[in-house]
């Protein structure tokens, strides 16, 4: 498959790199790394995302080159860190997907489970053995002999640290540490990167106080195994532009004794309900839970979006019921 990717890239001059509508450190780091790697191959590269890059990601230098309009012309598109139509709704609504489908395309992702998988191109690498799409891109570049500059290495490192929560979660494997060492040898400086992340990650006092509200509003179910908090549209409007509520509260939810699963549900005035799911080690249920509600992701980190008219309370009930079943199955398997 790597050779097929090389052939498609070699045949193109103008390339657009696509991120999903929920950009994170992996998607942004992957896109920027590819921009540099392909630039060193003398390609003309544009970066697209249907939504604004969140402020908390501005520590990754180059975020401001990402725009919300496709270039007027391109020979090839590359979708990074997503392999589902569900996460490209902005592109679909704008008519941009039809333009992608009319040209050669590549999909690079590491998510094991997705709803409505992209099917308009055969040039896909979905590698669930890597910690991030950035790590996949590094392996691809090394295999094909593409240059990975110090800047590209830094972006790949940012992608890995983002998806592994600083090499602390279960996406981290021995190969991830080896990749991190290789990136360091190429000039990526984790200390500088972490200093920038911490500086940009500092929260306004308004967000600090909002975190207290989220803690107070957290509900516990199944004898304390499930922690759940609801973020309605008014809170999304007020706080999300300053800080993403899910990563603000979920690490603390998972630190509560007995909690296996942390669920953050957002409800929107247009009827949508979205979820961010995270679980502790020993409870690899997030991917299956998300899949049961039309989403997907990893064993320990995933999400879903409901747009079929079910209200928040119904989605909450369905999510809790599915989570309980999965937790019971996991515990039965562990005891057996």
C-alpha cells in the first residue's frame, strides 16, 4: 500500500490536506507534518479544515495556515486522522466533497471503528497498531525514503503526544517510544513543545471557575463506574470558544476512585447530541460504545454524534444502558 501511496503522490503537484470537523493535536500535527514532507518533495500544499482550529491547539506552530475553503484547484486530496463521512459534514454541506471525489484521494487514519467509512478512494491506510496518524505518517515517510525535517518531526511528535496524552494512555506502545526517540534524533524538542503547550493551555479564570461547575454537575451511575456530565448549548456558546470542555473535565472524571468510563454529552439547539468517551485502563469499551450509537474510535477514546431526532435524555439513557452492558461483559471476561 505504501508504494501505491507513493505513485499517487508522485503523479500530483497541487495537494490539499483535509482535517475532520473536530480537529485535535493529531489531525493538526499530521497535516502540518505532511505539509513539510510533501513540500520537501516540491509539492504545492494547502491545508483545509471546515472549522476554526481551537485556541488550545495554537501551540502547534503553523495552525494559522489552515483555512476553511478548499483551494480553487488541486490534483490530490489527503484526509488525515479521519476515515468517515460523519466527520466531514462541513465539507459535504459546502459541496467540497464532490470536488474531492472527482480527483484522486488518499486516506490516512488509525481509528479502528468508524461510522459511514469513506469509500471514494482505494488509496487508504487505516493502521490501528500506531498511536496516532502522525506516527503512521512517520512510518510512511521512512518506508518511502521521504525527508522528515526537524519541523516535520516536531509536528509528528505533537500528534503523538496529543493522542497518547503525553505517552500516558493505552495507545502508547513500545514502537511509539522508538518513534519518539527517532523524532528526537531528527531535531524535535519535546521540552520546547511541552512548554508551548502548557503556555497555550493555561485557562482564563472564567474557565477555571467553569471547571468547578462541571465537577459539581457530574453525575455517577452503575455504583460509581460511569461519570457523566452534560454541556447544553448555552454553555457551549459561552465557554467552548475559550476552552474545549471535554478535555477540561474528563481527566479529572477518570481520577475519581471507581470510575471506569467518563462521558461528556453536548446537546445543541438543532437537536444534535454529541459525546466524548474516555475510559481507564482495563475497560476497553469506548470504541464499542461509540459504535452502538453510530460513532467510532479507539478502545479507550472515542465519540459519537446523534442526529436522528432523539433528544438529550433519550440519548443519555441509551448511552448509559449500552455502557452498563459493556462494563458487565468486560468484568465477566476479566473474572473468567
